[in-house]
C-alpha cells in the first residue's frame, strides 16, 4: 500500500493566523477537539497577558496555564467558518489531517496523509485557486511509519455517541461480549444495569451503528488503495448467444 505525507503552508482567514502575523515572534500549535480546541503558544518576547487578551476577544477561554514551554490555552470551538474549511477540503480529496495546525509569521502550516499522490495534487490545485499556498515537503511513507491514532481520530469515532451509548459499549466490552466464543448474552449484561433489557440493547445497537458509520470513511480509504482479498463475488458473465 502506498502512503504519502505532505506539508504545506497557506494564508487563510483565521484569527490565529492573523495573531501570528501581529506577533511575528510567536508560534501557535492548534489541536481541534469536538467542541473546543487546545492552543500551545511559544514565544520568547511576546507578553503572555496581551496574547490572552487577544484570544479572549476571539472567543471564550475555558482554561489557561503557563510553564517553561510557553502558554497553554483551551478555548471554545474556532471562530473560522466550518463549511468549506481547509480540513473539510482534505476529506473531500481523500486526505487525512495530521494535527496540530501550526500558525507562525502570518501563515498556517498543515500536514496530511494521502493514499495517492494524485489526491495531494488535486487538493493543492483547489486550494491554490483561492489563496496563497506553498508546498513545504512531500514524501512517500511506509505503512509502518504511520501512527494508528492518525487513521482513527478519537473525536471522529466517538463524537456522536451519547453517554448511555458509551456506557453500554463499555459494559459489553468488559463482559467479553465481542469475544469468540461469546461468554455472555445481552440479557446477562442488562441484568447489571438499572434499565430494561430492550432499552440496554437499543443503546448498544445505536452505539455500534454510529461507530461503523463514523469509521466508514477510513474503511473506504483503505479498501480503495488495496485489493479486496478475493472477498467479493465476481459478477456473472453474460451467456454467449
């Protein structure tokens, strides 16, 4: 299986990129979570209080701390528009985003993984049409070089599950429900809860359905880049007349 890693930088309408332009000394590393984001800000000269004040003007700060490595800030979700965002464009070209996003000197720097170099080219052409973009690097990767956490981001897999659905899934795992042979039944697990068997099963099935749906894009990416191991039935050939 062929993998490619590409890094590039672009000028994008984002408040953190603009902050890095206003304070050229700082580097901002940004991690996206389901409903908030983590910022790690390093700087030798920029005043921390002034940076926090600027970030507060952009949105709500949930947590802040500082140590020798710099300033750490947790904020509510980014103010950048989600629709047609850069990361959405990655997905539309079958590319996987590798966090963090790095903001410095008025640029945003991204790293991604692709299964086909043509996907990187088409993504670059699309982004180049409406913003400044520069390719930093593009290299081929062996499968063993790719962290498994990159292929299955946690917030993507579990973001839509309710607390009860997660709890049902955890109980099923703890009881070995997915082992072969299966040592217990739905009824056995439901007896450990305060809800009816039918209700427990509904939570579990919904959790399973959501997980499979969420992981679907990664299954499609992987299966599209390798043979199907002979699993699919060959279509019947038309009979000769």
